[in-house]
């Protein structure tokens, strides 16, 4: 359950950064999310 809460928080930051046009944040977040599903 704590992992799910963490994901929600990370996802919120990730969306905010995308909305601000932070491409580096997008790539970093995408890599992080991908690593969770490996």
C-alpha cells in the first residue's frame, strides 16, 4: 500500500513537470516507472 501512495505522489510530480515542459523529468520518470515493472 505504501508503494501505491508513493507512486501517486511521484506521478503527480511527474505530470506537473511534463506540464511545465521538463523533458528531462519526463525521461527520468519514464525510466523509473519502467524499472518498477521489470
